[in-house]
């Protein structure tokens, strides 16, 4: 098993998952802040 391919795939998958996670967090926060102000008290 070539380790270079495995590490490359691992880095690609991890980076893509992090990007998706950040995008989802931005979308959720942008939608939840105006609708539910109670989330502010949780973050502070």
C-alpha cells in the first residue's frame, strides 16, 4: 500500500470536511442569530 497516496487522500478528505464544517457553521450561525437571540447568551 503506497503511503503517499493514503496521506494525500487523508489530507484531501480532512480539508474538504473542515471546509464543509466551516461553511455549515457560517450558514447555521447566519440563520440562527436573527431568528433566535437566545443563542447569544450561550456563546457569551
